[in-house]
């Protein structure tokens, strides 16, 4: 719980962190617009609810929030405004095993998870589960190549060599786009955090008819 509260606080401290959060929310809003402003959304992993207020901008939207850590969303439910939290239905789960029926929500909204998943087979398992649960679309963020920050990261990784343990991964766009298609999802579009500079990109994927 203490770690979850620290996570909540850190995104609200310091000018640059607050500016980054503002930009990330704006990019996520645009991704949802590309997805057709879905009427029901599963925020997974939800963390402490950084995107909940934005998700609530659609007054009739049904919003579910899930995380592998119950402490994360419980802290969010305690500290976010009541007009936001009363709209949120929470539950604990793994993103690889979502306890919802097929086509349970129109959209799965997945921020800041995929750059932690280094194995292709694991990403495919995740995408297939998302396609099962989301009836229309998925919005998913990740680190991609082809930009200045990716170039700098590649150079830094080459200097220090491969670490025994790594939990953040920069993916080639061609690789992950191929995996989306292998999992039966179409690429509707994408939104970059800062084009040609930042590694962060949100892909908007279509699941309908698959």
C-alpha cells in the first residue's frame, strides 16, 4: 500500500513529470477517439487511476479498472475525486487471465505494460486474451524504435552489454505490428507521445470480426 501511494504521488510532483502526465493523457484521449470513443472500457493495468478522470469525460461510458496489485487500485479509489471513483468498477486480475466473458467490453485500455514484456510468445498470449475480451478495440502503449530516444537507448545498451535481468524492452515496430496481426487484430492507427523524439506510442487495434 505504501508503494502504491508513492506511485500515486510521484506523477503529481515536479513540473516535468506533471507536464509529461498531461501529454500522456492527451495522447491517450486521442487514441480513444481513434477507437470511436468506446462506450465501455477496461483500464488494465489501472495502477492508481491516472487516466480515470479522462475516461470519465464520456458521461455514459462504463469503466472497469483492474490491476495485478489490489493495493494500486484501492489507493486510487481512496485518493481520486469521488465524482470519478463512483464511475469505476474495480477487480484484481492478471492481464493474461481476465475473469470476464468474451466480448465483455468494447475496449481494453492498456498503458505502460507492454514495454515490460520481452518475449514474443508472452506478448502474443496477452494480445489473444485482449482480443477475446474486447469486442471492438484495444489501445496499448509501448516503446518503439525509429526515434531519437530509441537511438540513444540502443547506444547505451550496446555500451553496457546485456544485463542478466531486464524488465524494460524497446521493440521494433515491424515485429510488434506483425504480432498484432498474428493475434488477429487490425491496426487502426497510432498516436505518438512526441513524434520522432519519444519512444512512447499508443497503438489503436481493431478486434471486431476476429
